[in-house]
C-alpha cells in the first residue's frame, strides 16, 4: 500500500471509528434534569469528544495496520 493509500485508509477508518464510539457513554440533559434554558433536552451533558477522538485514532491505527498487512497479500494473488 502506498503512503497516500495509507492516509486515505486511516482517514476513512478514523471517521468510521469516531461515529461508532460517539454514542458510547453519553447522557442527555433530560436524564438528570439539568436542562440548560435555550438548549435541546436531548443534547449531551458531557460528550467527552477528546476521549472519543483518542479512541477513534486508536481504532483507525489498528484498521490501517490490518489493511497494510492484508492488501499487498490480496493483490499478489
């Protein structure tokens, strides 16, 4: 896999991983009656985006590494 191909696989894997971990552990404002006036009741109270971006990066590294190992073997067939 070329460097550009690796970057493309990483970016796609990162976004897919990010959307997969995004709903994990999120509690809405309505769940503990702490709704801020002017906001949606279902808005997340603490979305933990930095933590989820780190998890998405770790997942993307794993997927990219697997793709780097598998793609050359498949193309050699």
